[in-house]
C-alpha cells in the first residue's frame, strides 16, 4: 500500500512500478558498463588503487566514485533519478566489471602462451600456461577460453588483443540492488516470525520527471519456513519475474557453529554416481605419524535416485521434442509469409508449443532442485547420526562427457553443483564441514592394497569387462565400484586434511594434494548389534491396520488349503511316512523343485509348493521403508470407506506422511549409541569392543 494515503496497490500495478525501476536501473547500468569496457579501465580496476595511490573501497559504488567514472554517464534529460538510485546502478556496474577481471586474467594467460596446436597442448605448454594462470582455475575454463579464441582466429585471422576485443560488454539484467541504498530509499523490518515489511520508494511512471513522481510503498513479504525466527534479514534485491510476479532475493544470516578445517578423526566419504546419486561410507583415522591408518566398518550408505533420474530423462526428451516441433512450425510460417492462409495457424501452434515447453522446463527445474536438497539432507543426517565431523566429496566441477551424446545429456542434467551447495548450507547449521578432494584415480586403485582394479558388469561375470563391479586380483577385494571409490575418498580426505584450503569469497574448502593410503576393514560387535537392530526395527515397524487383512470379495478360505488346526494335523498325519516323526516347526508348504520329466505327456510337472526354478518377478518394496505413523484417538475420523492399497491390502499413506520422494531408495539413518558408536571424550573405546578385541586380530570399530 501507499504510505502517504494508505491506498492499497494491486499486484499488477506493483509489478508495473517495480518494472519501471528495474528497467531504469538496467539502462543506466548498461550504459556505464559499456562506457568503461576497455583494457585501460580494467587495468585500473584490477590494480585496486586510485590516482593518489590509495586502495579502492570494497563497496563498488564507492570505488567507482573514487575513480570519477559515473560522471561520464548521466540520466537522460527530463528524467529525475535520486542519488540513492544511482548508488544501486553504480554498485551493479562495479560488480559486473569486477567479475570480468577473472575472465580477463584467463584470456591473457592463454594468449601469452598460445600453443602451436590449439587442440592439443604439450606438457611444456601446459606448464607455461599454469605458471601464468590465477589460482583455482580449472581445466574446463581453460578449454572454453581456448575454443573462444580459436573461433575468433578463424573469423578474423589473428589473435585478439584482449578480453574487450574478444567479446562485447556484458549484458545486465533488469533488477534493483537495494543493498547499496540507505534509509532514504529503502528500509526493511520484521513484523513477526513469518512476515517482513519492505518500505521502498518506487516511481509512479516510466519516466519520472520530478521527485513527486516517486512514492513510498509498504510491501509485506511472507517469509518461507526455511528462514528461522532468529535469522537477521538483510536488504533484498527486486526482480520482475516472467510469470507476472516480483522475485525478492532476500539474504539472511544466522549464527552457526564454527567448523574446523583439520583435526578430524571420523569422516563420511561420498562418491557421485549416475543413477545412484550418492554412495558413502564411514571412516575413522587412528594412530599418529607413520602409524596413521584409516578404518571403516564396511557398511555402504546409498542414495538411489534411479526412478527420479528416469523421470528427468523422459522430461528432457519431451522438452527436446517440443522445441523441435516449435522450430518446425516457425520455419513453416516464415516460409509461407503473412498473406498465406495457413500462416496464422502455424504461428498459433508455435506459441502453444512454446508455452508447453516452458511448463516442461519448469517441471525439470523443480524436480532437480527437490532432488538435490533431498540428497543433501540425507547426507547431512547420516553424518550427524554417525558422529562424523566432516563430509568429503569428489571435486567434479570439471567433469565432462566426451564423444557420446547420451552421456553428455545425462551429465549435463546432473545436480551435483546444487547438491554440493545445499550440503554446505545444511552442514553449516549442523556444525559439519564439507571438503572436496581430488577425484582422479578414486576408482582405479584398490582401497585395501592400492593395486590396480578391474571392472566388470557383476560379481559373477568377472571374465567380462564392465563398469559397475570392482575386483582386485591381488587381495581378492570384490565390491561395488562406487563403494570402493567412497573408501578411497574418505581415505584421501583424512590423510591429507592438513592441506585443506579455504576460498575467501565462498568459504568453500577443498584439498588439492593427493595422499593415498590403504583402508582397513574392521568388524563391530555382532551379537549386541543384531539385538539393537531387531529392537529398532520393531519400534519403527508400521502399525497393523484396523480389521482383518483380507482381499475384497474373498470371505471363505481357499478349498485346497484348510485353515483349521485339526485339518493341518490330519494332513500332516496322512503325509507322514511310517517310522518318521514330524516336528512342530515343519512348514505347511515345503519348497520342492520341479520334476525334470513327465512319463506320459512329456510336460514338466511341479508338485505343490513354492517354485524355486522360476525367478521371482522384481517389484518395488511396498512403502519403501517409510513407516506409517500411529493413529491416536485424537485424530479426526475419516469419512467414507477406507481405501486399501492393491498391493499390500493396507491403508494407503497420505502425502503428508511421506518424507521426501517415495520413489527414492536411500539407506535409513541409524543413529549409533555411545556404547557402540564413535567414542566420546571420556573413553577411547567401547567397553564391549575392548573385551572382544585380541592382539593381532581385527580392530574393533
């Protein structure tokens, strides 16, 4: 609403006025960036000092004003723009130019060491290039800039002089950076736990001529559940969204426990996969100095997203099909021209296909984001439950698929970057560090003896070459390829944790030094562990449904199998041979193999019982491990007839009772007790594990 009159402003009018300010900011920012897009200005900005030799401020708008750059760009005549709005424009321009400095340094290094064959550099050329590149530059960035320069050389016949010649001024988006403005233009206050009030001065027309064309607007923002009540809100950024809404990028901060970069003893290592998104294992560092080694209990932790990945693959295929049909109708319309009768029909079909294409793209983005946050939440929960203080990930920022279109499509649709960012965000709240380790060679060597691994399709097909299964001929190790890689990852992280580096801009931690060591498999107490597992399964078992578990329309027992105890006893007595005693634990239906041949008809006859020769049809497990909550007497009665599942003949679970995707198969989070889990500060080893251990035997975990 308007602060002066209290008049309520509708969503359409508010979107129009925010669009006025966003387009004004875009026009002025683009003009300022284009005016300073040359090598001399970028040299001055990269030096970080002004004409008097003083360091430039960190705030962008203050740095540009120190250099007297905004004076060359003024608003059009008859347009009134306050100094606070100019601050936002100058801050946006400074951020855009500073981002270009990184690309400029890479291009300068590539041009200085331009190889004889741009498609393949020699080792000497790579060494010279690495000496000039800035820190933390990946090989993918170098290849992309090399391809860009190669295209420029093919068109112009010479090397470009720099970044400003290689590419034009960057394009800026229509958005308003309110963070660079003070209270005379914007204020933000929290009303309650779920609402914040943004007070901002917006133009009432597209070209405001005087200060009277600007008015204070009070906008109530509904905060999502992800913002905690104790979080500190900061000034947002406004963006007109394509769907007719106003996007508010609201940064917020809250205190989080400090995570250490080194000194970890218990860690969780995670390996990326195509269908199995995450495969992890727990590792513990023992010993000091030369006696250090990494132990693992061998239990694999799997986050299987095969079904969701298949759905995403189908959606990508539908998206490509819609895009191809849209281009086809556009080409037909352009070929016919306006006077033709079918010209309008082709354009209408193209517009409808474009709308459907946007819907499919939105569906893919939503599914990718939900999958990434679900995987990150699962990984952090596993680390907290197992007592791990750090999570080690493969550094796959430069992963590229070469030569196969299907592989390129699957890798381009991966959500590894989103999973890593979400994992860092969630782990910071839990006090768990997230560190990336080098990925080269994690699936090549054996985690037990560091010998070369051979890869096969399955454990019973070791004579064939494959991908999924890893086998070591030296020590006899045979396990899943991703599980073996997860052991190598946790070993690299724990052994090289003193080489952890932290980026200043993003606070992302990484290890670039490769330290390999064997991983020893240790055992845990079996008897008590089984007893705890049975008790946990009993506690987590879903409650039995109300009423008998019978199929609809079946009220009588099956004639071929009597249900009474007398009938079962008579049947056993009739089948019992003379001189034999039967046990009370003898099953009613015995497993009997099928008869090889039939004497008369030649067909195979199988006696009564379970068929062990025909493989059982594979089908998903009902419920996928999601327990059904107990119903209490306070729950409101459900109207109508109870709906039963066709597969399990039990009450169907509601959507609110499921956690995450019901098609995901992930290892359950099992919190370990202090007696059998990671040790606390008072004792170094569990009491039962200390009793069971023997010299020169397996080490208790």
